[in-house]
């Protein structure tokens, strides 16, 4: 087991905080406007920021100083409260400012009465951060001596003395901040380690505090060393017990504890080598999944109910199905997030001052500790590290019980694995004005869960814990275990059901909060989510010209299924869904039931674990509905998790295990059918739903006050949700709605009297452009409605409506026919440019908004195909139509111009084939530019008509430069050629007039337009280059050369039979008389491996083993080998290579796996097309790998070779040599074929 993973676990100690947003979610100091980001770079919150200078040692104000980062969310109240609200994050080492951004939807409510002021505690975030990069990056197994060495290295590189980064000093900073900002008091929220800071503040400056909330309490008397492992094990045991008692979890995972123990031993003794896509970076990553990864995943997954609910399923997948991907991906993701959010220097400064010095081995039950899944490694590693770390400033009374009369709200999660509710109970006796609330089913940190944000707000406003009614937390409950269950999502129209399902299926992104599928964030890991989801959208979205089978097959290929996998799967689905009679026909003309079956088969083609169905029985007859219900039941029996929305209560009652009811932006209920009936107090499921969704018929809304206006707005496709509120402003301030139209109750009375009705539009001008656009549209519609009513009123009074417009105009154009003809001639290039844009106009809409409207886009987007590939295909198709449109226009001109009597108006116009071809050439870049612009803009539209509106405006884009050029009398120049469409129009005009076109102008125009097209469109894949077969080519070189060394660069040996390859390479070495260098790589194109029938995921392990096989064949007297992939015994291998030990094996690549392979298996390393800076990074990576991995003695020194990205020079060679590069290999493609030998001679004379 790797101690390094446990060392990362110790860094979290007991204080790290993982806050999951709920489903409802969210000297003098001079502040300036700023934007701050949340954890992992997520979120972007507008605030006020300041950098504040503080002495490093508060007791020495004239000594060294540190810069601290302070942010403020100013209150919206006219007279803010005298106290400010602040939050303190955990860790220790996590940023409080980042936490503020993560909790922005929660904290906005606090600004209604008071400022929110947050400081990054010194050592964290942007406040003099203490970063220990060596400890963060190190992954090898460390003994005590190595641990001390790395710790000392970290201390030596810290920018500040770590003794002054303790809790005691943080409290002094917080009090000084209060004084500097002139707040009478503070209201403090602390979570995890932040509770230690908050309680020490209560002890030191009680008069400075109005109220305190401590969430996930660390009691002052607790020394959290061995308790980390003991508490976590107790929580895990409780989860296993709950699973066994759960009606479906216990059945599906009957031996969960035993499976976990078996899995522990398997990974402890035999780690699993995998090659996976890193869940955060997206890079291909080699990983050996060991027990340490299992432990870190369990440890962190227990922090939150959403992730802990996954534990039974993922343990079962690994232990019984051999699927280790969820563990590997989850561990990598959690470690990445932990390292990204924590500053370990600050962490060590705290724990090595306030925890480790108080460890007492005599009090530790090591036998019990070693039986936990975490063991004693964390405890021992912490002691070892802190034996080197300097102890800092600490108050003498910090470890004494806290006694305080400051109003305090204590919060605990029922299943907190690090600070259990008992810790909250432990501090209560010393708090005279306190209340302890335990949140059922919750983990570590509860501020964003359910009604708890409201309870905290009520407490901060009242500062009286006894006034808090905490009964609402009883509805929190535990997350359901992820097993085979059917869950219904219910809600009235407009409640957000379809939006929720679209977010889960990665088609839409949440504005705030997180959406998780199988533990994967749909925003950060959409590709992984799509592989696990089968989605049936509200509209079936079938391709009408394809047959049912072809629709299904297409989506199977998008899921990267091979033909061998795909065809049997199609046959099985056709049989299961009873589609034999119609699946071979085109889907145009299918009944609704037939369409649903094909769309469902399409969603199930890749056998997903999770299935999302949006109103699947909508429009089906009785028999089709019954058949679909049976299919959904079979999905459950097959172990699938099914989530669907429906309006049919009979369907919900017949199918569902669980129900979620949403209405008015809130989750009104989450539980079983029986619990729903009990909660509503009625057996009538429909009545229960109506009660929970608050759909009673006596509710009064704006339609009552202004029915005609509401009807008119709805007729104009305006989405209206009628709500009532005592303070409409809060609906926008709290983020419940983007735009609110307030209609007063006396609207009808004033309307009847003919008085002016002033309607209030409430919005937030800082919101995104879509809100501003909606505001403008609503203003326009109300204005149009008002003018219509005004016209009708004038008519009814017998007055002509024109009296409101007493002046009108008429126009007379006196331009001569010749002048008009010249205008037409000047506009001809504009029409040519317009033809390019109009040619792709409708196809761009069809492939984006059209697909969305037909329902075929969402199923397409749920497939594991890169969005860039889809967009590039659509842009290419649009480009073809733009080209055809231009060509048709030009050909029409070619035939039409001779019949136009231009001579009658003194003009001559000729368009020949040369002009047509020239116009086509200079227009090619503009064609791609137009296609990219049209496709990108159309993709933002929600419907075909909306896309037409957008693109109608976009098509006007090429006219704007032309209009400006005419108005400003801009002449042809090189600068003008930098403007797309304008430059092409000018060049076209010159060509049509028969005037010469400057080559520099044409090239400038084409180049800048191509750049614009590339910036608009995703970058295409790198072009592929034909390469000669290495063995054949090198055999030829062996015959025609005598002294020149040569090699393969590089051979993907995982794709080859190593026994045959060993003989091929030996033969080349013999033919060349020992001049061969053997370049080796693992490969990266999974399509090649699929075509050869080689498992892509195992290519790294195969490469390592095949290198061993090659050397065995070359060197052993009677070669024998027993491996994972290759086995043979006592075979004869001829010929034997000339070089002792065989040709040198040179490892190519720059990945961590390539660097590791260079150390453990290679005689050398080869880098391709790397400049000096990139080479320096690669050499550093090799050195780091040397420190991590043991190199066999028989491999000797590592020889470094490299091909530079451009022709080598003497100075370049010196730069590479300084980095340790021993062989520089110039790329022959740099030189003309007939000059290669002379160039090589020149290089030898200049460089050697």
C-alpha cells in the first residue's frame, strides 16, 4: 500500500470541507470592484476586493509583513446592520474566498441586511499562500528519512516563517480586520477547521461577536490524530448496516462488507494497471489502482451524502464485475480537487502546532486503529512530518473546554465521517446560549443543504438560537442508494422537469449548483456522463429518412461500439421491444408508439446503467402505453436506474419506487410513493401532488388583474409564470427569476377609467445578455399592445388615429437611370458576398436549431463524440452549399449579362470564365468564414424561427463594412484587406471591372479571413502523414550505407507480435552490422488498436512486457518467458543481434508513462519536434522519474536524443547540449530532396 496516498489523506486531516450545493441552490482598507472565482476555478462572482498589509508577527508590528486578501459583498440595505457576516473555511489550508463564491446563491440573502466580508486566512488562497509543491507532487513510498527530507525541503522554500500561520494569529487578523472596517461586531460562520478559529475568537474576543455558527465542530479538547481513521471507519460501518437494512440495497448487495474486505486485499496485493482519461484534465493517464486509491476515494466520498450513496454500487462493480474505472476516476478527481484547493504549508503550520504535539501513543489503541480501512499510516506520517516542522504560536488556553455566552448555533451532519454529532454535543455544556441541530442523512458541512441556509440566516438576524424552529431539517433524509430503482420527477408545467433532465443529460448546464450522474459532475465530465446515460428526450427526434435499424445503428456508432458488439445488440433490442414488423422501414410515417420504441432502443443501444425518460408515454394509445410500462419494468429488473418525468399519476403509482416533486423552484418532496401519501395525508396520489405543488384552484395571479394583456403576451410566445410575492424585488435579488413584471391589483379599474397604468419591470442590469434581450422584447411587446389599445380608443371616440401623427413625408427619387445603373454595378459584389452567406443560411439552421426543434439534436449531443467534430462536419456541409450558391450566381451572371443592354446607359459589363474562377479562389476563405459564423450563431437559437431571426441579422454583417466604405469613401489599401467580406467585395469589384488585382492584397485578404474562420470554428484534428514501414525502409538503408546509424522512430510494439518483431529487429541489426537504434512507443489512436483487435487500455502494460520479451529473445540462450500476454518455453531465436544486449531501446513520448518507461525499460529517450523550453520540461520530467523509479543496472546511462522543430544551428545545439541532449537528429523534411547530402555535410562542418 502506498504511503503517499495516505500522506495525502493526512493532509486533509480532519478539517477539510467538501460543500455540495443543494438542488435549490448556490490600517484603512480600500476596496475596488473585482471578480473572484470559486474552487477549481468555477464560478465568477462580482465583489469588492482589497489587499491588506499585516505584520508577519503581530507582536512585532515593525517587522516583516504579509499581504492578505479581503473581499466584500456590500449590503443592499439603505442602512446596513452594524455587524458584518463572515465565513471561515476548513482544511486547514482552504480558501474562504473561494468558498464564498461556491456559496454565492446562499450568501446573497445575507446581504439584504448586512455586509458579507470574507478574508482568506493567511497561508491560504491569495493571502501569502504557503505552498509545499514537493509534498503535493510526491507519489513514491516514503520511509521516515525521506519524509523528513521532503518536509525540510518544503520548509526551506516557504516564503514566510510558518510559525506565524496558526489559529492564534488568524484570530488576531480577524479582530484587526473588524476594527479596520469599523464594524461594531462580527457574525461568524465556521466550518470544519474553521470552527476551531471561530471558537478561539469566541474565547479571545467575545465582545466582538454578535453570533457564531459552527458547522462540523472540532472540539478544543479533541486531538484529532487517530480519531480520523476511527471516525471514518465507524461511518463506513454505519453505511454498510444501512445498506443491509434497505429493501433494495440489501438485496442487490447482500455481502457488501465482505466484498469490501475482499477488494481491499485484492488491491493491497495486486494493484490493477489501467490507462484512463483523467476525469479533470482529460489527458490519457496510466494508473495502478491500489488500495491507497480505494482508501482515498472512500475517505472523501463519505463526506457528502450524494457521493456516499455511490459506495455500495462502486464496491460491487469492482469486487464482483472487475470494473475499477469508477474507483480510479473518482480517486483521481478527488485528489486533483484536494490538491487544487489546499495549501499544505499552511495546513502543516496548523496541525504541527495545534494537534501533533499533543499526540500520546500511550492513549492510542493501535490494534483497533490498524483494523480500520485507513490503518495507522496517517497517524505515523503526521508525527514524522511534524517532528521536523517548527511549532508556531498557540494560545495557552486553546486546548481547554470553551465557556462562552456568545449566541451560538451548532450544526452537525448525522453521518459526518470526521466530526460526528458527538463532537457537537461535546461543546454544548460550555455554551450558555446555544442550540445543536443535527441534519439527518447529511455529511461534513451542512450550510448548503435543504432549509439550513434559511435557519442560519434567521439565526444571524435574531442572534437568538431559541427562536430557531429546526423542524424542517427532518425532511432532509438520506440520499437513496444507487441501485435499480424507478424514480418519477413530477411538477406542474414550467416547474423545470425537462430542464432538470436536460441538465442531467449534459445538453444544458446549471446556472448554480451541481448535477451528478454516478458521481460524475455533468459540467466538468460530460463525455463520461454520456457513456453512462441512455436518454429518451421529450421529442423522439428520429431521422425520418433513415430506417428504424439505421437510426439505432447510427447512435451505436456514436457510442463507439464495434460491429461485433453493435449488431447482436440491435437484434436483441428489436426482439425485446417487439419492433420486427416495422424496424426495417423508414421512420417517416411511424406511429407515435413506433417512434418511441425506436428512440428508446437508440437510448439503450450501449447498455447504459442510467436511463432518463422525458414523458415517455406522451401521445401513446392504451396498448402502446402498457407495452412501454412493461419495458420500463424490465429495465429495473436488469439493474438499471430509471428517472422519468410524467403527468400521469396512474403511471407513477404503477411503476415508481420513488417520487420527486418540484414546484416554484423548490423540491417539495423526495421519497417513496407510500411516504408521499403519508406526507400529504391522502391516498389519492393526484390530490397529494396538487397539495405539494401548491396548485389549488383558488390562487389568484396576474391573469386575474390583466387577462387581455397576459393573453396577448402568451400569443407572442412569451413564457409567463404567474407568482405572488409580498416583495417582488426579492424574486430577482434572490435569483428565483430573471425578469419580473409587476401588475397592480387596481390595473383593471384604472384601465376601465382610461387612466395610465404604469407596469414595473424588475430586472438585474448586470445579468447576462439573454436577460437584457428578454427585457427589450417584453418592452416592445407591451409598447405595441399599448399603441394598439390607444388606436382602438381613438376609433371608439370617433377620432381618426392619424391625429396622433400630424406630419408625414413622401419621397421622390430624381436619380437618372445611368446613376441607378452605376449603383447597381457597385452593389454587385455585395450580392456575390450575400450569395455566399445565403447559400449556407438554411443548412446552418437545419443542422443546429432545426435539429433541436425536431428533437434530433439532444440525442446526438448525448453521444460520446467530441462537440468539435460534430460542429466541423456541420460547418463543412454549410461551406459546400455556400460554394454552390456563389457558383450558381456567377454562372447565371455569365449567361445573363450578354442579354442586358448596358450600352443603352453608357456602360459595358463582361463576366468571363477567368473572372468566375478568380472570384471563386478569393472567395474560398470567406465561404469557410461565413459557414463558421452562421453555424455558431444558429447553434444558440432554440427554434427554427428564432434561428432565422438571428441569421437574418448575421447575413447583414457583410453589408456593414461595404456601407461604411461607401459612406467614408474608403479606398483600396492593404489595411482594408484585413476586413473579411469588405476585402473580398473590393477584390470582386476590381475583377468584374476588369482591373488588375494586387497579389499582396489578395493574399492578405485570404489570410486574415482564414484566421477569422479558424477563430470561429473548433480546431480540426492534425493532418495525418503517410509513413514508410520501418523494417522495409531500414533494410534498404542497411544495404546502401556503411557507417550511418539509423533507427525506428517510433514502433508501436503493442500492435505487433513480439516474437516476430524480435526476429525482424535482429535481422536489421545483423544487416546493418550493429548500426540500429530501436525506437519504441505505446501509441494513442484507439482506432488502430480496435482495427487490430488489441485492447487499447492495455497498450502500456503490453509495451512494457513486449520490451522484456524482445530482450529475452535477443539475449537468452534458450528463451523462455511467462507473462500476462506472452508465454513460451525453450524456443530457438535466430538470428541474434550484433550489438550486445540487442539494439538500444529508445523510448519516445513525453507522457508520465513514457518517462517512467524510459527509466525502467529504455536505454534512452527520444523527443520529437521539441523546442528548448519544452525539452527542458521533458528533461526535468525524466529526472523526476529517475527519483521515483528504480532503474535496472544492466540498462546503463540514459542517452537523450531529440529532433528539433526547425533546422539546427550551432547555438541551438549548444542550448540542447546544456540540457543534456546527447544526439540531435535533424528532420530531413527541412531540406530539398536533391540537397540533403550537401546539407548534412554542411551541418557536420558547422556543428561538429
